[in-house]
């Protein structure tokens, strides 16, 4: 599949230019150069997409789960057969190392489609028997037209994570990928055409969040919104959608604690902590950005961690030797560097990194050194605000109570990691953490059947498994009296 061309919207089965005729520049973050154009869509394109979805809904919602299974599986097959093209497109668009696109992003995208294609065959609803009187059964019908809006950090991975359950359960979708990383969503729309997905079942509208994205949220016919992105954007979406009584799933920001007790398996913890800190340049909502270390392990941990971080290679995302590629945009690079400056102002000591990097042959790219900071209070701004880049802080602790208070002190509650060989303590701490996902002696081990999402300002609702299929269906109780 070729990707070096202008992107078009995918509306009612056709590849269409935006009605305005306006385009947005699409940058390659590793070179800082424009390499394609993205439709600058507005409410008129969204209106056409919604109309297309409404026309497609009666047939798609009634065609039967086996047909939906077959088509979604075909789309997954096309992605898998074109893994290399999809991986190259993802890396060019986002700046992430090609090894990551090949081994995580694209495989997970076709797994999402296969997982929900199969899940819908097994999805069942409840029944409640009232002794000698009546039986209730719950019908779960698709909602209609739903909106799916996704961010730039795991572009196709998160786009398909929403679209797959929505389509499998019989809805028609109007979706918007981030305008910063639209290319694999465009390739997906071409794969849908090739797989024979009926016109209008999936519509992909490209463009800015405040324009195209907001038009999807505002449209009265869009009955549910599944959104992943920043907490402030989530708040704005909730303000628009809540008075219209739309169903909402919001997966938002995080400031995740990584809690390391001295009795951990040191080597396993160290290798995983390097990954949980800097994979995808730290631009993963589940990255462990606040690292809490039990006091008598602190110096040993710090010295070994910094030594290994200094050995990480920041480089051309297409090189197999690269550990960290470019961050996603120039604006994001400035945001992360400003956060590092704030850490300095707050009294943090930069143990390594702290600056932008010039990479040979990618001099205009947006690269940042992996950065480790110590000496900051758990309650300072650096330790309370999401940075979403290759930056972690180290904080020592003495007791379980102390580290729980630190870990739970932010507005967020997405994920947490605990490292200890003491299973009672692990369980005790997991129980008390404000987090929707807790990993013990691992990080990012994902079973697609489990509930995925955050507490507090990290969002509302859960994705994954039955949770996603329940979100994208409307329950209707039917009561039969004997
Ligand atoms: P944003 O909130 O800026 O954007 C997310 C998506 O929403 C983009 O497609 C964006 O379009 C769109 N958007 C922006 N404004 C509006 C609006 N008013 N109405 C409708 N849509 C809108 O997030 P980022 O793309 O910067 O992603 C990073 C954030 O995502 C981080 O905070 C991260 O923690 C969070 N995230 C959460 C995850 C989770 O599972 N909880 C997983 C991954 C990331 P555009 O790009 O054009 O602005």
C-alpha cells in the first residue's frame, strides 16, 4: 500500500476531498518536513458522513453477527498482509521507532479487529427469572451512529480499539483520527473498501479536533461518543455531550506511579522500568512517569537506572539501532522541554538528558534526550501534571502508607505498577491505589478481555472485552409474565 499521497476522507464508501477544498500540512516529525496533506474537514463533511452512517445502519445492524465477523476479519487480514506498509506509514507519521510499529502498533490493530469480530459471536445478554411469576431477558441492540475520536500516540492501535467493538456490535461509525497522525487511518479506510465493508458503515473524517471532532460530538444523530485524548479535551466533550444525554466513554490522561520495593526482582524490574519510562518516547498514557523507590534501594536503583538510560539511542526512527525516535510534533517538543525547565525551576536535579537532540540526517526533527530528574517533592507541579514525553522523576519513600499517599495525590487514576516479591503487600497496595489498571511485577501486559480505563480525571467508563460491547449497545429489558 502506498502512503505518499494526499489523504482523503472516507464517506459512504468513497474517498472524498473535503468540501472546503482546504488541506492541512502533514509533518514527518523525524525530518520536520511536510510529506502529505490532510483534509481540513468541517461540519459539512461530518454531516455527509452522519447521513451515510444513517443510510447504512438498517442493513448493517440486521445483517447478522456472522457477516460482521467475516468482514472485520477480512479487514484484519489486509492489515496483517500489509504490515510493512502500515508500519512504515505509522513511523513516518508519528516518529516512533519502526521496530515498535512492526511489533506493537500494527499487530495490535489487526488483533483488535479479530478480537471484537470473534467476541461478538460469543456476546450474550442476561436473563432474570422471577420464581413462578415472570422471566426478564435483556436485549442488547446497537445504538445507531456513534462517534470515535482518537489521539496521536498510538494512532491505528487506539483507532481500531474503538472502531472494532462499535462495528462488531452493529453500529455505524463516524470516526476522526488525530490530525497529527492520520495516515494509517487513511490506509485503514482503503482496506475497508477492499474488504467489502458496505458503504457508510465506517466513515473517516480527517481534520482538526475543534472543527471536525467537535462537529461529530455536537451532531444530534451521533448517539454515543468514544473518546481517547487529553483530560481538558475530554472535559470539553463532556460539556457538549452531557446535556444532549449522549452515551460517553472518556479515556483521558495519566500520571502513573511506578512503585519499587527493595525486595523486587531487580533485573526484571530494571529492564521493564526502562521500557515503561521511555517506550514510544514516553508518549503512552500508561507510562510510569513517577518512579517511587524504597529508600534503602534508592542509590543502587538510581545509579544503575541512569547508567542504562545514558546508553539508550535517540535516533532516526527507521534505524533498527534506535531506542527513542522523535516526539510527535514541534509543539509537543516545546511542551516537553518547557516541562523540563519547570522541573529545574522547582529545584529538580537533571541526572541525565534534559535537552533536545540533533540527529544526523534528521537535523530538523523533534528529538528529546531521555530525561531523569530527582530531588522534587511529590506534590510539586512537575509531579502532578502529565508531561507525556521521555521524562521521569525519582522519589524515595520509607513506608507503604507514605508511597500510597504520594501515588494517590494527583488528579489522575489511570494505571500503576508495583514491584515486590511479597504477594501480601502487592495485593494490599493494589487494593488501595486509585488506578483503573494495576500491574504487579510487569507493565503493559494486556489481555483484551479485561476492563481498560481510569479513575478520577483519567476518565469515565471502561473499554475492552464485554465492557466495550456493552458500551456500544443499548440494553432493553423485556418482561414476560406467566
Ligand atoms: P487531544 O485531547 O488533544 O486530542 C485527542 C483527539 O481529540 C484528537 O483527534 C483531537 O483532534 C480531538 N479533539 C481535540 N479537540 C476536540 C474537540 N473540541 N472536540 C472533539 N475532538 C477534539 O489529545 P492528544 O491527541 O494530544 O493525545 C494525548 C493525550 O491522550 C494525553 O493526555 C494522553 O494521556 C491521552 N491518552 C489517553 C489514553 C487512555 O487510554 N486513557 C491513551 C492514549 C492517550 P486534533 O488532533 O486535531 O486536535
